[in-house]
C-alpha cells in the first residue's frame, strides 16, 4: 500500500479521500470506507484514507503499521499520513484543505457527521462543503453508526480495552482485535521447562494498553491457525514485573524467535495471579487450555 506523506508526498490520480484519524478502524469507519469505495468504483477513481503516524491522544488502538495492514485488507489504494505534531495542530482549517488538495487530486471527500479539523477544531462539515463547492469537489457526509446504544468511537474501544471486554471490542471493530510484534530472542525460557514454550512480544509504548490478564488468543503460524493462551502483564510467580505479551500456542512446535507475529484476541480468561509453585501454575495452564480447546 502506498503512503503519501502529508508534508512531501503527492497523489496525482483522481481519488476519493476519507478524512479522519481512523485509529481503531471500527464499524463506523468501515461504513465510511464502503461509501468511499462505492463512490470511487462508479467513477473509476482511486481511494485514499487519512491517518496519523503517531498518537492523537492517549495512545493508539492500532499502531501505524497495523493500520496500514487493515487498510490494505479493506481494498484502499493509499494512505495520506501526517504527523500529529504542534505544527499540524496549529494549521488553520483553510490551509489544511488547500494544502491537501494541492498534494492530492481529490475529486470527493468522505467523512462522518462529527468530523472537525484545523486549529482548535474550527473546521466542520459545513466549512468542508463550502470549500469543496468552490473547488468542484464532491462531499459525502455520512451519519454516525451506533453501537450498544452509543456512537461507535475510538473512546469506546479504549474503554473495552481497559475492561478486557474482548468480545464487545471485536464486534465494535468489525474483526478480531490484534497486536503485531516481533518475538523476542531474550528470556529465561521458564515456560519451555514447564512444558509450555512461549513467545514473548514486547509492546510498543505508543500502543494503547489493554487490561492486564490472561486471554484466549489465536494466530496464523506457518500457514496454519493455532489457538493459544496469552499473559499480558507481569509474571509474578517468577518475580518478573516487565509488561510483555507472553503467548503459548497450543500444539505449535516451530521456532518463532525473531519472527513477526500477529496475535488475535478472542476473550478474557482470568486475572493474573501469583502461584506458590511452578506445579500450581502448570495445573492452572492446563485448565486454561481446556477452556480454549
């Protein structure tokens, strides 16, 4: 997927451009994406989506590289990416639109009814329509999508992450919530000695944290799907307070060290607790396996 940088890049084919942050790519975002794709297909245009390289506020549900993978899977052609820095935040709404339409050959904008932009969020959908009318650009402002009696939003997704509500979160996102990361080659290999060899993923500090606990997960490894148990947080039984994602994949016997792995979350299993012995921990892990099988 092509990335068009806000400051230096250009996209010179006629396109529909989705405006927003698209952090969690939830069901509301997916409705906007479908509208943009329908509009583009009927007119022979490309489809682009705006997002930010870094965190807009309070951590990212999906890191930039994770969003790129989602956007590609949804059939988008390019990403219009900006840094959410002081300079960008100070840009007046008129300058943002003028700069964007100079860099990208926009033939239509698509956004949600609550979209705001520019310095102090002074730009709104009415100002977007005024600008676009003067520049012969179509604007499609879509109604907000509801979920569980509220507006589908990134703040709701973060609340579900805080609460460990994986099943609700996955429905809100329209697919399984996931974490991507490289399997660490460091570690004490305690799990292997217990008969539960694990893959450890150190989470990027920009990633919005989920509730610490033990989860039922799954991943595609070497072309086959495996269910697993994931411990997100510390490992108090072994007095290890580092926050990592430690995963045991049921039945997997390969070597994952140094490989990039996408871990998808099914549901919350239990809280993290300190066991009196390795034997007690092993017995609990076997109970956990019974629940996920």
